[in-house]
């Protein structure tokens, strides 16, 4: 058995005006690997929302994308403040984004719902003061 | 209809047009990025007044055919260069979003 293909990105929390780099790179790689456009688009959307959330809400983190024979798995792991109420955070429209971030067009409270809608599975593990780890898969 | 064709018909100013032959099939208007990300169809012409670089990332990831910055909203040079770098069709129009969408609906049938 060969090792599954894996891409790992250190997502910086410094600069949210250039965020999205990891997602754009993943999209490019998946396209080169010949995945169907619909699969790529779903991965790209879910990954971008997760990446941006790490930048905006958690001061950055690590994004790992693994290509398994039957699915693409995305893991977004941060050491941010954690999510107090996951059920509430998952609701469309819920956002704690500050004004300066909202001015950039974020803060609709649609990121987590977009991640859910575009993936086949999504698991959120979060502990206040420790961080958040989100695991998502898209079946291929 | 191709993006180039739409641009000509609607007198759009091309800020970046790396893919003039891209087919545009519909339109989407909005400024909230996650909203656009979740709802804009692939191949749409996205009308917005937002002009920061995250717009380019959203356009790239959601696979829109073109972004049209309406109301002559000022687009920073670095945003234009990122659009070119990422292969994103980016235009500006003096029309308000509503007027632009009305005009777009006349050319995309
Ligand atoms: N990685 C994270 N760490 C800490 N809190 C998070 C994280 N991801 C999401 N949250 C919390 O969940 C809320 C909802 O997230 P969601 O992505 O749905 O909306 P948003 O990021 O606020 O706005 P949008 O994604 O529409 O621009 C956030 O406002 C934030 O409070
Ligand atoms: Mg978000």
C-alpha cells in the first residue's frame, strides 16, 4: 500500500487580507490530480471557510488535506479561543466577527453552514481556551 | 455568452481579463463573502462593491466566470495584480448593482 497523498499548510493568523492561499493551492493540486470539478469546488469552499475562520477567529493554525482512495479529508487545527457553543456557532447568521473584519465582507455567519453543506461529514472538536479542530470529508 | 462579449456589450472596464473566452451562464449579486461562496453558481458573473483581495480568493474558489465591481468602487492596484496572477476576470462598471444586473439579464439569456 502506498501512503496517501497529503498537503500540509501553516496558516498564518497575521494577515487576513491574503488568506485563502492554502485553499487556492489545494484547489490547483486537486485539479492537477484530475478530480471532478464538482468535488473540487466543494472541497475548495469548505476548506476556504475553515481556513478563513482559523485566521479571523483563532490567530491561525494548521490545515492538513489528505487524499484517500475514496475521499478527501480536511483537518483544520488551531490553538485559538475555542467555540463556546458549537450548536449556536453552526446556525446561519451567528457571528462574533468584529467590525473591522465585517468591513472586509466577512461575518455573515455562513462559513460553518457552508462547510457543513459542502461536505459528506463534518466533526467539530473544541475546547475553550485550548483550540478547535474541525475534520471534514468529501467522498470521491 | 463569453465574458469578453458581455464586457463589450455592457461597456465594462477590464482590470484583468486572463480568460476572455470563459462562458458566463448566470449572475449573482452580493457583498457578504460567505454568502457568495455558498450561493453563487459556478460560471456566474458576480456583481459586488467589495474590493479587497478576499474577493479574488472567493471568485477563484467559487469558480465564478467574472467579478464586476459596480458603482465605480475603487479597486486597489494590488487587488488587480492578484486577480491577474490567479487568472481571475475582473471588471469595473459605473452602474449601481441593481442597474448592472438588469443590464446583465438582457445579455445573458
Ligand atoms: N476556528 C474557530 N475558532 C474559534 N471560533 C470560531 C472558529 N470558527 C468559527 N468560530 C466561531 O463560530 C462563529 C460562526 O462561524 P462562521 O464561519 O459560520 O461565521 P463567521 O466566520 O462569523 O462569518 P462568515 O464565515 O460568514 O464570514 C464565528 O463568528 C466564531 O465565533
Ligand atoms: Mg467564517
